[in-house]
């Protein structure tokens, strides 16, 4: 019975690779133990951060944890096995030297001895115990060490279970982000598809209008050509007549020759070319947005590739994309805002709502008209921005020159250096030209795009949702001044928000 127990203990102290006692034992993540040299040799030549456990084949990291308690356990097992082998070799458990029964255990030499050995010079000064008592003591010691090892193994298994649980939670979060990403791209695709169909339909209408104008113009030209052909034929026939007959009614013949044809209008009216230019503006606008979007995704990809850890992936991606898209975005200048206007922290939203806190009256600030300018002015190039407008509010949006009057009452028209459109009292829309120009729109404006072309001196307004033109100032006079985004709010709680 004792021999079987010692055999079990020795098996617990055996490496499953070399099948010998553990030498410098180490523990890996799955809880199994091996000789350090055996494990290192087993994993030699294997690439990757994770490798398989030689015993259970579970994927684990290359982390090795020294197991000193197991080392002590191995030493004790060796001694017990040695004692057992020594006792077995001795016939009847007798001392090889004195042939006496082995009834004692020398603690100093850690070996069984007989009564004669006890009084010999070799063991006289040593502490001895009855053999059975010593055996029980050492078994108790090994069992206590074994319990510690089992607890350590249980702790490793518990940590493994916790790791598995945490990994499942992280995978769940990643899947949630994946579903959200798919939903956002699906939504984006639907919006873009709707816009694409709308624009293509308008282009198809433009095709039809061009072909119709061409056919009508060709018909007019054909009619005039036929008239000329008849007149030429008549003149040629007249020239073939005898002189007396030829000279009759010669005055009317000459009058017919000299008579001009009715003037044919231009083949294509300016409105068609204007619509084509509007689509050119739209294409430039889409190219700008696409470049910003691609730059944002590229920057996010580079950040993800080089720096982002798994747990902070989504947050840093969002921040990077957000910062990239706002790099060139229009913001409002608080130094120009009327005291009754309240600006958001990101300075992209303005609301007519007195707060009771009045900023200092500086030259840049509007003091009578509830207006505000954009932070950045322009002298050259083409520029776009979109404004989310208040359907029930009273407002105007457009551009103004840097010298626009800030103090006292300001008239909103080009003579004052303002080119804008807006929604007036009663809900109707106006282009704020020198003489007020009412706009007849098919639907309420929710978002408008303001296009400034400094080279052509043009300011155009487009319904961002339908891509329908709203109004265009074709001969704005900016001179050499900077031109700033300009906004006016004319009713309490009216709000305007810059979206691009």
C-alpha cells in the first residue's frame, strides 16, 4: 500500500515530455507543469505568440512561471523513492552493514538505520526517529506541499476561466460594434443612393431639355433654309426671263433680295448652361467631401495599425475620424456675435436666446442686428459649407464682406456687402437682393449648401436634401475684401447649425 502511494507521488513529480523527475519545473497558462529545458526544446522553431501545450494541446502564450514548490516536492519524492528502493534491496528490511532490522530513521542523513547504526560514530550525534513515525512525518509534509500545488493549479484554472469569460465579453462588444458599423454604412449607402438617383434624374431632365431645344432650333433653321431656297430659286428663274419681262416689277424683286430673315434666337438659353454649372459645383463639392472622408479613414487605419490597443479601438477611431472631418470645417466667430446670440462649445451652432451675460462691446461685434460671422474669411478659390436651418424660425444665411457694418441698423442686401437668402416672418423665403426677391420652393428648407466662388464673384444656394437650386447671385462685388460666412437669426429660439 505504501509502495503504491509512493509510486503515485513519483508520477506526480514526473515530466510528461522526458518521463523523468522534473528539473527546474515551470507552469504554463493551462496549469500543466514541465521541465524548463524540455518545454523550451519542444517549442523551439515554432513561430507566433501562442503555442500548444505538449500535454493538452491547448493554445497558450509562451509565458513560463517557475514552480519552486513543485521542485521541493520532487526532491522529497526522490528521497522517498530512494528510501523505498533501499529498503526493498535489503532483505527483510535489514541493515546491509549490521544485518539488523531497520527500525529507525536518521534525520541528518535522511536514511533508515538499525539500532547498531544509531550508536555508531556515524550516527551517534544525529537525531533519529522511529521508522514509521519518520515515514508518516514525511508523508504529511509531502501531502501539505501537494495541497499547495493543487491550490496553485486551481488558481491557474480559475484565471483561465476568467480569461475566457472576459474574452467572450470583449468579443460580444466587438460584434456589437460590427453590427453598428454595418448599420451606419447601410444607412449611408441608402442616403447616397437616394441622392444619386435624384441627381441622375435631374441630369436626365437636362438631357431632354437640351435635345428639345436642339430640335426646336433646328426646326427654325430648317424653316428659314427652306424660305431662302425658295427665294433663291425665284431669283434664278427671274434672271432667265427676257429683258422686258425681267424688268417688270424689278423693284419688288430687289426688295425681296435685300429683305432679311427673322432673327433666330440662341439655340440654348442661359438657364441650361447655368444648370450645367450647378452640377459642376456639386461634383466639386462631392470630391471635397470624398477626399476628407478618405483622409479620415486612412488616418484612422494608420492609427489602428500602429498604436490602438484592442479595448480602445472604437473610441480612438471615432475621435480620429471626427477630428479629420472637422479640420477644414467652418466655425462661428464669437467675437462678432450679437450679445443675444448663444454659441455652442464647438462654435458650430448658434441660437437666439439671451442669457443675461453680455460680452464686451468691441468693434467686431454686431450691436443691433442679431448677426454672427464665420471665423475664416476667403479671398480666392471656391468654398462650400452646409447649414441646418430652423423650419419654423426666422433666419438668413449667406456671406458678407469684412467691412460689413457692425454697429447700428444694417440693411441685408448686396449694397451693404451681404449676399444671402432666408426665411422671413410668415414662413416664406426671400433672396436678400437690393429689391426683395421672393423664392417659390417646392418644399421647406431643412439644410442648405452655400457655395462661394471668389473668382467668378458668385454666391449660390442649393437645397442639400434635393440638390435643387435655390438662388444664385451672379455678379457679387467683393473687390479685394475677405468674404466671411454670415448668419442672422430673427426670432427667439431660432437655431442654425453648421454641418460641414
